[in-house]
C-alpha cells in the first residue's frame, strides 16, 4: 500500500531509531482504521499519530487500540495587521544566520534542547540520547536547507551564538516560528522575547498577515511571551505513540 495524506513511512525516524516508523499528522475517527491497516501492511513497529483535541471519538478509539499519549501541542496565532509589532526592548544582537553557522547552532541546540519535554523524550522506549539528536539534527538542517526553514535568526553575544530561531512561510498569508532555543548561559535576559518580535517583523517583511507558533502545553515560558505579545490560542493536538510489537 502506498503512502497517503493520512499516514506515511518516516525514513528519518527509522534511520535515527533503527525501528520501522510511520507518521500520521492528522488522525480522525474516520481515518484511524485505514492508518492502522497501513501500518500492518507496511510492517510498521512505531507510529507517531497526531489528532485534533476536539476529536475525542478518535482519542477514545486510539486508547482502545493501545495508543499512548505523549504530548499536547498548542498553536497560537498573532494577527500582524490588526495591531502593530511592538519595539524590541532587548539589548542582544539578533540577525539572520549565515550557512556556515550550522556548527554554532548545533552547540546551542545540544545545550538547550537536551532532555526537551517533547513526544520523543516522553516515550520510555526511545533512547533519550537519540531523542536529543532529533532536535539537534532538525536545527542544523534548518540552517543548511531552505526546504526546512526559509530563514534562521541567531542571537549573538560578544561574537558567540547564544540562540537561534527557525522561520518558515507556510503560505502567502502565514509565517511560522518553528524551532527556537537559547543557550542556558544566555537565558532569562529577553532573547526569546526578541526572537518572537523579530520573527513577527520577518513575517510582515514576507507579506504575511499572521504568524503562528506552537509548543507543548507544558512549555509555560514561551506561552507567557506569546500572550504578552498579543498571540491567541488557536488550536491544539494530542500526539500519541503506538507500538505494534506489543500486545
Ligand atoms: C524557552 C526558552 C527559549 C526561553 O528563552 P529565554 O531567552 O530565556 O526567554 P526570555 O528571557 O525571553 O524569557 C521569557 C519569559 O519566560 C521566563 N522563563 C524563561 N525560562 C524559563 C523557565 N525555564 N521556566 C520558567 N520561566 C522561564 C522568563 O523569566 C520570562 O518571563 P518573565 O518576564 O516573567 O521573567 C529557553 O529557555 C530554551 O531554549 N529552552 C529550551 C528549548 C525550548 O523550550 N524552546 C522553545 C520551543 S517552542
């Protein structure tokens, strides 16, 4: 059976964890049976499945089928035209990265995202070191490839990269702040706040009228920043993992 919009094999996860993996970005009650069939037909061992928090019928069906909840993702949106972008009160230099800064971004990602509380780390069956690597690879690929991020911002303190923010234009109207991290030694001095303000400016410069961001519901620090800057909760998803090699 070939991949469908509802489910696809995930070669990148398979390579990282050494386990045949599939991803389903939008499970619904109606599509769940065909997603499970796809996994059986393709010898999938590990399925990462996301469903809207509004579809409780799908949640209950997944629970019946041995899916385990790993995280809850919240999406916030900011209309950039209704209200202007505030001045950045930060004192740290924030600028576009250059392609040769991937090694510096890697160091920040390794320090800041170690043990990050996303769905990978929540699963006791996955090696935490490999879970860390998933975020680090994503950050490094974002700097190197315009297919993953359209631009990456970096914060610089005394010539050293202190944080990064990856940005993507989803369509003509919407920009997205995708992955952010600030090195532990540079945290709590407003760099993340600056990244979000500069991200809003970036979206406007690309012609977008709104910016979206997402995180685990447990990530209070970033949601505090978003709410203060006028972002509003827009939608949420549960991430489930299903292991097909356990009864
Ligand atoms: C979350 C993170 C980006 C914040 O970066 P930062 O530059 O330290 O953030 P800021 O200095 O702009 O602070 C933002 C607010 O969050 C608070 N905050 C920062 N880190 C916090 C923490 N670990 N716990 C609770 N609050 C925190 C700050 O105190 C500030 O709130 P305040 O004004 O009430 O004091 C950084 O801690 C990090 O890289 N964490 C790991 C990766 C991560 O969570 N990335 C975001 C994924 S969406």
